[in-house]
C-alpha cells in the first residue's frame, strides 16, 4: 500500500513539473511575441505566437487572438501568391477559435464580419459564390449587429446584396429592406461619432477649445470614421441608383401595403424611401404618411405632412407641421436634421432671414453640421446687391460670407477643401486692397442692413 501511495505521489509530482514547464514556455513565448507586436515586428512574432497557439490551452490568453490577427494579416500581406491562401485559412480558423475560447469577451458581430471580409477577399481562391459570402456577412449582422461596425464590411455586405439582386437571386423587397437596415446602421454610427466629436468643437460663442494631445487624437479618430461612413452612404446610394426609382418602388409598396399597414417600421421606411427618391407626389406617399400619422405620429410624419401641405399651397399649415416636427423630436442629432430640412424649405422660397434662424438652430443641436454655415454664406452672397448703400458696402457682404464658410471647415473636417474654395471665391468678389486704400476705409466697421443685420470689419492693408 505504501508503495502504491509513493508511486502515485511520484506521478503527481512529475505531472506538475511537466505542466509547470509547459506553462513557463507559454508565458515566455507569450511575452516574446507580444513584445515583437508592440514594436510591429510581426514577422519575428510569428514563431513564438505559433507555439503558444499550438501548445497552450485555447483560452490561455486573449492576445493569442487579438495580436494573432495582426500577425497573420502581416503574413498574408507579405506572402507569395501561392502562400496567401494558407495564411488566410489560418486566420479564418483563428476567428472561429476566438469566439469559442472567449465567447463573453469577443465581439461576435465584429469578429464574424472580419471573417466574412476575409472570405470576400479570397472568394475566388476558395471557390465561394456571392451567395455564400453574403451569408457570412448576414450571419455577422443577424448575430450581433451592434458590434458589426466596420465601414468597409458594411459596404461590402450591401454591395453583395445588389449583385445578388442583379443576378435575380434576391427579390427587390429584400434589396430595399437591406438598404434600409444598413443605412439605419450607418446613420446610428454617424450619430454616435458626431456626438463624440461635438464635445471638441467650438461652442455657440465660436471660441476654439484648448485640446490636449489625447483629445486631438480622439478628434482625428472620430473625423476619420465619420468620413468613412459618409463615403459608405454615398456608395450605397450610387449602387442602389435607379434600382430604387419611383417606377420600381411604388408598385412594390402598393403591393405590400395592406399586409404592412399596421407595421410602424415598414411605414417609416417606405415613406422615407419614397421621399428620398422624390416620389412624394404619389398618392401612395400621401396614404402611407397619413396611416403612419394615425398609427404612430412622430417628428417624421409631422415633417412629411408639412411637405404635403406645401404642395397644396397651404404654407401656413405647412409651417405649423414643420414646427410640430421640431417640437416632437427630442433627440438633438435628429432634431438638427429636421431643422436643416426646414431651413432648406425657407431658403428655396427666398425667406432668408427665417432660413438662417433654422440653420442656426440646427447648429445649436449639432455643432458639426458645417453645411449650415455654407448655406448661410450662400444667402449672404445672393443678397449682396440688395444689402448696402454703396457699391463698396454691397461688396463688403462677401467678407461676411467668407467668414461664415471658414466656420464650416472648422465644424466639419470633410468640408475644409470646399470651405477654402468658397472663401477664396467670396474674398475675390469683395473690395480689393487697392479699392480699400482708395476709399480710405481700412479697419472700418460696416453695418450691413436688410435681413442680414450684421457688422463686418474692412481688412487692414498690410
């Protein structure tokens, strides 16, 4: 009996020594590859990473997966043509194992969309069809849409749907529904990053905020994502194109109206799409708006009812609905969009003073809506000949317009180039240095009358 106990103790001790040695190797190799990754030496990181990946428990350390992705992407990038697929398959396996090893820490939508993107890139090499790759993206979206945020992935997901529709493998209804779903997702991400960005922008007083190096980095990060999502929106609209014209949309929505007339989401998406594609003159648009207003009245239905009243020539009723739309919307970001649309309506009518007040209200709700400054500047420029006692004073309005577009570039990084072009154009139309000198008005403050009611300072001559 004593011999048996002794043998058991010897076996247990030897087992622990083996485990301890294995664990020590895991720790050492983990530290080595992590240090290489820290310095972006992914080639050197591969061998020690591979040992941890192969010899250590699947859930040993999350860096095996998060840093492993970077290591394998680097291998794919640098590998010869006949080797790329090998590393791509290894990365695909890594994504699957990551979800199994860390189900509560990994972001399922993010990981699955990255895997789908990998399948898309190696579609030909793996002999996959568009349907198979689309299904991979669809799995990511339906499993966890919240963390499926990669701009390129979202765009590819929709582009595949368009290709399947063109190949007659998906019906029109699926195409339009998927457009609405992804568009709403993109809009929610734009809203998220816009709200974060607005904390770093000048307030209503126009005073620039002092930002730390970390704040500047965050601001740049948010701006880069907003630019990417903006490009997605443009790309999706371009891809959808005439596939969603009135001739296609109206029969589809008419055919499905009865089955969906008590579905608030369907009604909302239908009226949004009809409006976006300029199908608001149709009887169907009127019917859907009215039904949505009965079922679930909200800011959107109030705004669309205002549009319908405008078309009937009932301006006062239209204004009432527009004001109601603004009052009903409680979300600042969404309110800004409505205020902007209302401003556009008044601008088109030539009611510049009212339009400016709505553009400014939109900016109060969303400080990064730089296009409002450009619109205000356009109205100033169009009013130059009507707002000044002398030719010099009239042209001085262009300085005011130029000062507005400068604000646009500060508010929205995407508008910097556009704002610079507008600024140069307006300044070229304002009095020249020679004219300022001849009129002896350098440094003078000019009161601009009419609806503008603002002051502008004549530049000093240097």
